[in-house]
C-alpha cells in the first residue's frame, strides 16, 4: 500500500489545488463522453449524431463538476460554517464575549510578561560556557551576612594553595571603579575593573578580537589604600568590553593595538570581549590585569584589608556542594591560624548564578506566584462564564439535537467557538504582554541581575493560552454533552415549564466564584504586606534629611593630581566656589554618600591586645560641614574644624551606636582607638558623637560608623552634597561652570538629588510592591466581574420563579434577601478558602517584609474589607433587578 | 425494458460500484458500462450521480484513483478499492443480501397467500 499523507492534510491541499482538480474532472468526463460516442458509432450512428447523443446522454458537465467539488469540500464548508456561526455567536453575546476576552487577555498577557522576566533571571543560561561549574567565593564582616563581601589577598592566596576542587581561581576588585576615559570629544566616565590574568580563562570566555590577558600582562603595584581602593595606575594593557568597543571606539575592527587614555594613563588595547559577555561584577568598560603577589608580601595589606572578589571553576565531577564544603573547611583552618585577622570575618562559596541572581530571587518568585494566581483566577472566571453561557444555551442545543444534530456536531461547534475566542484572546494577550514586558523591564531596570535580558517566550504564551482555554472548554462542553438525544425531550419540557437552573451546576459555578474570591484576597493581603513594608522602609528616618540636597562625584585623575596635598587643595577650592553660589545653603564632601558607605575597618580601642580579632565598623571620610549639610545631629563633643590639621593628632567622630558599643559607660569622648589593619598606626581620638545613620535601608538597626576628616585623610574621589534653598537641580549648571573653572578635564559624574539617589537604591524593593499591587487590583476586577456575572445569570434564569413568588404575594424585600443570602454565602465561603491562601502568601513574602508581621491584622482586615465591598456592589445590581421583576411580564414571557 | 431512472435505494449505488471495483481497477465509464451489462440492460447509472459518488467514496478512503491508459491507448482515471473499501463492500453486500432475501420472502408469501 503506498504511503499517503494524512487525510486532513490532503483535504487542505485539495482546497489549494482547486484548478488541478477542475482540470482533472474535465479530462475524466471528456473521456467518458468520448467512450460513449464510440460506442454509439459502433452501434451504427454517424460520427456527428453519436457525439451529440453522447453529450445529451451525459448531461450538464458543469453541474456534475460542481457536484464533485461540493463533495470534496463539504468538510471545509462545515468548518467555515462553524467559524462563521462562532463569530456570530460571540458578536451576538457581546457581554459574554467581552468578559471572556478581557479575562483571557489579562491572564495570558500578565503571565507571559512576568514569566519572561523570571526566565531571564532564573532559567536563562549565564553568558559563560559550563556555567554550572563556576563558583563565587565571598567574605566580609560577620555583620554583612547575605551580601557578597570582599576577601583579603592573603585569604585568596591561602585558598589557592589549599584547595583541590578547582581547576582555576581568579580574583578581581570586588566593586567596579569609575575612571575617566579621555576621548577626542572630552572626558567620559567609564567603569574599570582589575582582574587577575586568568580571570577570562576561568570564566571560559575568549576574546572576540585580539586576546584576553596572559600572566605577563599583570602589573605589580595595585595596592588597596585606606579610605578607598586605589591603584598605582600603571596597567599598560586593557581588554575592552563589547559595550565599550561599540560606545567608545565605534566598533573599530582595527582597534587592537590602539591607545586608550584611561585615568590619564595611555594604555594599549589588546582585546575585545564578545557581545553578550557580562562580567560577574556587572557592566565594565575596561579590564586591567593585576598581580596579587606584592600585596600578599606586605604584612599590612595581606590579611587585614578585604577588597577582592573570587571566582573559581570546579574540576569535572566535583559538585557545587563538595566545592563549598572544601571552601568551608579551608576557612575554618584560616580562622584558627590567623585568629586576629579573620576572627570577625566570614567566608562562603555559592554557585556563581546564585551570587548573580542575588536578592532578586525572592521578589521574582513572589511575582511569578502572583501571576499564577491571576492565571488561576482567569481560568476560574473563564470556566464560570463559559459554563453559564453553555447552560443558557441548553435549550438551543436540545432543539438542535431534536432536529438531528449529533452530539459530535454540537461538540465540534462548541470547540470552534472556543477556538475563535482563544485565538482573539491569545492575540490580545500577546499584545498586552509586549506592552507589559516593556513596562516591567523599565521598572525593573537596575533591580535585575546584569545578565538578564527579558524577552517574550512564545512557548509560555501558547502553554498559558492552552491552559486557560482547556479549563474553559471543559466546563463549557459538559452541558453540551449532557444534552444527548435521550434527554432532549426532558430538556425541552423542562425549559418550557420554566424551572430554574439545576442545583448541581449552580453549586459548581458558586464554587468557581468563591475560589476566585479566595485567590483574590490572598493576593490583596500579599500586596498589602509589601506596601506596608515599603512605607515602613521609606518612611522610617534614616538619621539625616535628604530633601533639597544635590549630590555628584568628581574623580581626580592620578596623573594630574599625584600629590595628596593637591587633592586637599582642590577639594577646598571646589567647596568654596560652590558655597559662594546663590541658592546654596551649605556644601560638604565625603568619600561616599550616606547609605552608600562600603568601606569597613577593623576597630581596636586603646589597650586591646593585638591578638584579638578586630570588630568591623563602617568608615567614611567627611568634610567639616558634612553633619550640618545632612542635618545629622551632634550629640556630644564637636565635629571637625580648622584645628584638625594634617600634622595634628588624628581625630574621629563616631556614631551613637558605635559609642554605645565600644564605650558602654559613656566615656567615648576623649577615648582613643586604632582604625584599620595596621597595628602600628597612630591612635586616633574620639572628639564627637553624632546621631546614627542607617546605611542599609532594608535593616532597621544602624550599623556602627566612624567618621574621619578630609583635613587629615585626603582622598582623590570627591563625593559632594549641596544643600540648597530652592530646587537643587537649579545649581547643577553653575556647579559645572565652577568645576570647569578649576579643571576642564574633569567630568561631573552622577549628578542627582539625594532623594532620587536613595529611591534608586530601593528599585529592587519597589518592583514586587508595584507589580503585586497591580496584580491584586487585576484579581479584584476579575473576581468582581465573576461575582456579577454569576448572580446576574442566576437571577435572570430565576426571573420566572421570582415572578411566581411575587404573584403569590412575596414582597420585593423577601426576594432581595433570598438572593443576598445566597451571594453572601458564597462570599463567606471564598473568604474561608482565602484563609489558606493568606497563610501561603504570608510565608512566601515573609523574607521581603520590613517591620510588618506576616499576619498583620490591619492588612488582612483592609484586604477583606475591600474585597467584600466590591463583591457586595457586584451583587447588588442583580439583586436590584430581581426585586423589580414584574410578575405578569415574567409569567407571560414563555 | 430499460429502466433508466431506476431509483436505487440509497447506498446501493455505492455497493454496486465497490463490488464492481472488487474484480479490478476501472474508470468511471467502465464501471457504468459494466453495471449496465451485468444487469442485462436493466440498470443504467446516471453519470450525474456516479461521479459525485466516486469522489465521496474517495474522500471517505474507500477507493483511490490514479491516471492510467486504457486498452485503446487512451488516458483515463482508474479507480481501485482500498483495504477499507474492500471490507466495507463485504459488509454492505452481506446486509444487502439479507435485506433483499427478507423482502423477497415477504413479497412471495403475500403473493401466495393472496
């Protein structure tokens, strides 16, 4: 038997082969007539008579052909007919169709958009080969749990010597640094990172152009300085990221060997990285290579200065767990052997992906869960509306069944209708998803890991549509199937006698609506909890007043400002010039902005034995007016002033929390301590105590903080804060002019108001709040529509019953009570089911909460109140209608 | 007597065509001619119903068609039975024989009784 394509395929092909088919039939029939003609000739007729007779005998060729076509396309006609009637039905039932379409579009769109984001972060491959074998090892003070703290160079070397699990390890400066790139059109702010030469090999990334680093590219001399990481800027060779190549070098194919002036040092470009490569520390323009050996050789910098990040590639066959266990074991050795250096530090290893996903994981999972809840509501809503529609058409089906339509014919028609619905809803959902993804990507910018590139996943869209649809079709089909021939008579009789909807299907619809309410109240509670957390976070005092403060950064290039004396001079001139501007109330400079202090230093109060581990405190260097400009209250003693000269005894101002911790007896003022790793460094004196400032907004307690003065510790990176009388942005231009007056080659970087800068830091927190609130509203809308459509159709189908009751003397109030009682029963049922949902949601968002209990009674109460109000309003419309039934009209209606 | 517009019981034409093709592939004219001859000129198949029936049965997968050459060296479309068509033909023949036997028996009894 010859192999043939499936019948439906042949049928479809046949439609497109109409002409071929037509010619085929022509030939076939011509042959028939011809054969007959010859038969007649043989019987004795003349040629002409025979032909005429044969044609007459055969009949109308065109009619025969048409009949042939009809037979061949009958199935297609039926499909077209179903489609037409499907569209007609939807247009006819406009209310039902729009509810179903909006529901479908929302459910599909929201899910597709959120899934795109989640997938890009949690599922998409990292931009490195065999990324599963990459490990990130991080350290930091014990107080920094949960962040990727840096390691000391000594620790990195120790791990390298003792480990057996990794094929290679590579360290890099944990935080990318800003640097100026001297392009022809003026200085530009760029990002640089120092890496060990084997960094790219460890990641498994090869250069797109040129090469990556070799061991002899590393320069020895990168040294961490107190008061910020700095380097002897002699790295002569740089590798460009793809972004820098396109942005700064216009994708020049001959860029290898060209010069690049970074931080006023001319360096040679040796390689360009491939597109799509993103370093684990974030977007970087220039990579430079450094050598760890000299740092480890210096006892002061070796183990007491933490500034390195570390990645490693596991040997084949060694699991992430085994690698982490080995790192843990090495660390416990290191803590024992170097107790004074490592005693108050931690170290841990984790998969590189985990480290890059960071704290976006929990919010994303919450989002995905919320979107899934919306999808569930979508399904329930769609199921309920298709079910009620099918019920209201039961009589139509019964009539058609009685007239001879088979069950399969009815099912096919319903399926066609649902498919039309799904196709339109799916397209609308996709459009919505594109818009929503755009908005979410915008909102999430800065909150997502660097490698994440959200894009719509068509598979997910299809799966979502199919799920929503299948649920709907299953519920819509059931009533059609129940109208089998045997029941036709009863249905027809039933309907005409005017009884109400069956108890069974009414209960099913009620349960669907109650389920929607349950899901909805869970979402509302989740959104409420997150909103309250965000309020608490933004509302709680940070310890300073950010309003009306403009901030920005100026980085002095090491080439032109070699002498720290020049740094001090520049800083003072810059401050003076800004202070003289109109509208400026006060100006301060510091190494970093409040809430962005990253430097931690070991503290040894005078008299502490050198063998004891140093506790860490945050440390920053500030100018005289820092406290006044930010309005950080002075509690005791004094702040900095002219008496603090570079050659006078070193002084610090400490935070309240630090004073309490180290000098619990209240004798902080006048006490002396050592700051930093060097145990021979001079003692510094505490001269003042200021109010606590919360450096990490997500934590309710303020970490201890020590302030040194820019008069005694000059730093080449100048972060300035200007308090203005009016709009802070009004002084941007004047400040730029003053800066140009001092040095034309220095760009003004990251100019922003302080509140804007602080808001930026909360993007990651704000995202789940915004989206979950949006989803909550969506769920509320869907559930409200669900309640309305259920009771609207229920009261409509009982109109006759109400009419009879009225005729028998029932009062409108009694009928309203009847419907209300039923509605309130379902709402209450929904709330009871919702209790379980609330427990699950509370557990889900617990990690994201700030100063709010997961079962905050206020939030739960408000959520329930909102839901009940909306549901009741939705219920009142059908109730009103029920009480207005005119008994005479209702009874006559049949 | 040549019965021209003999109203075939619905399905009978299909059965005749299927059984006719059971002995070998044939073209439309050949099928009509053969049935005409075998019925001793009693049955005359209307071309207007023959071709739609052929197309319908092809759609249903009972027969398949192929262009070929007749003994007189002329191009014609040849129809032949599929496996499905063969089993349908057997089943149909069975029920037709039973039906016609029953009808004949009844008619004959009535004839004699009268």
